[in-house]
């Protein structure tokens, strides 16, 4: 059953947020999915989310400081999985904000381990590599596949 968590009028860039069972999805004005949380991993202490296609820097900030942060605070997982396989475009302009401002908030809520699955898109890959070099305060590793990322997270 689909539940609307945020209507388009509730977000500055006009995307909506819906929940369908264990999936929380952000959908842009063009009716395209650009971010998804999979809450089915919460029982394993893993907060799983992924970026899909292109999204603006503003949308990234709105998602992360909005429903994403609310759900992370509610579940307080020690492990996070960022599935970027389907991401396109760069987010490098946000890396300083992510590492200096945003990630410390997640660390204060209990984040200890983070696994990133590399995107197929080369520009996104470069942004992930830049981010890898900037983040501190938790153990962070990047992986070429989802399976490898999950194996590591389940071991730590």
C-alpha cells in the first residue's frame, strides 16, 4: 500500500516522497524515481539507500536533511550502504558539505561503518572517489558490487 510522506508542495524543488511497504522513494516533477531507501535491511542494522539517475545538488540536500535524516535518527543504524550503481552525474560540489557538515550528524546518531557501491557513470565515480578522501569519523569503504558491500557490512 502506497503512502504519501511528502507532497510536491512540501519540498522546495517539488519532488514527492512515497512509502510502499519497506521502500521510501523520492520522485521528481517528471515522475522519475531519483532516490530510494530500502528499510528491509534495518533488522541487520544496515541503513540502505541509493541514488538513481540524475538529481540536482538541491534535491540531494533536501532528501538528506529531510526524510532521510528523520528515518536515520529513528532507526540509528551503525551501518549504512549507499548503492550508487544507477547514479548519473556528479555530486562533487557537495563533498565538503557532506564530509564537514552532514556526515558528523549521522556519526552523532551512531553511524560507524559505511559501504559505497561504485556507480557505473564515470563522473559519479570521480565524485565518490573524492568523497572517500574527505570523510572521517567512521570506517568507509567502496566496492564494485552490491554483494561485496553487503558481505563486508555483515562482517563488521
